[in-house]
């Protein structure tokens, strides 16, 4: 496990508030997350499908080859099956596009390029917009705060 140097992101609103070729507006919590893990954010250029990886096809592959026609009694059973399927099937086959075995490519090339994970977990914070009432109070989740001090 590790952190890549660059994460290419498809302009989802959770990460990119405003897509712009020269200066995209990055969502502050996603920017803090990227800073914590030490990776650069590289948004895809808008209307440029060649910038995107084959993420969608990977999701379809898992849905159609791992989960299709199977029922699991719990989330943990599905997760257990997925891990076995990845280890014994997916990561040992010759990939259609790269013509290489995914686990071998990861272990010999990609893994060596990952930076170490931080020792501490990232702490997720939350924030929201509030309207200050005429009496200088705001309400957050049913609690009132006086912001005039």
C-alpha cells in the first residue's frame, strides 16, 4: 500500500468545484486530504475523454464477472469473496489491454513508485454554510450559537 505522486480526478464535485483548464477550483476538504497524503491533484480537462482512464470499464468488469448472478448474506461475505476473486482470478490473468499480469506489473513497477502512507490516519472534518440571523445567532443541527462575540 502507498500513495501515488499524482491523482487524476474526473472533476467530480466532491473534489473539483469548478473545472477550468488553467486554474480549477479544488474543494477545500479534498485539497486538505491530498495535502495530508502528499499527492498532487490533476483534474481531467473538460470535454477531453482521452484524459480519463478506463475506470468505468473496470467497474463494469467487476459487476459482470464477480458479482453478477451471486447473492451474499452480508457485506463481509461479499468482501471476502471479492478479495479471493481478486487474488486467485483477476490479478493472475493476462490483462486485455496491457497484455501483462496485473499483480506482476504492480509488484515490479507500480509499487516501487508509491510513497509511504502517513503514520497517522487522516481526520475528516465537516463544515457547512450557516445563515446568521438578525440577532447574531446561527443554528447548527438544532443548536444555537451566538456569533457576535
